[in-house]
C-alpha cells in the first residue's frame, strides 16, 4: 500500500486526482461503514453535504466501472474516520 505524506491542508484542498479519490473513499467509508450523516462528514471536511454526496456517487461509479486502482489505495487509510 502506498501512503501519502502530506499535510492536512494539502490533503483537504488539493485537486490532484489521488487526493480527490482519497477524500471520496473516506467519505464513502464514513457514511456507509461508520453511519455518519452527510452533514457530519461535511462539517468535518469543511464541505457542503452535496459535495460529499457527489464524491460518494463518483467513488461508487468508478468502483462499479472497474476503474478504481486497487494497487494505489491513496491516503485514505491514514485519514479514515475513527
């Protein structure tokens, strides 16, 4: 597993694909596995709940189409919601 050594601010605001995908994966995990509401996740990441919903849908779409790179798990496991 590859881990990204970046600061929190870089991770939260960067538009680079690897960071965007990591955020989408975290949001999906937080909502589906941890039961957090979209608003709760949005508050934690300083995003609107609709941005969280968009990211989760994109993550699911990429995953279902088989385009998710499972070898590059991004920073999501480092930043998973506890």
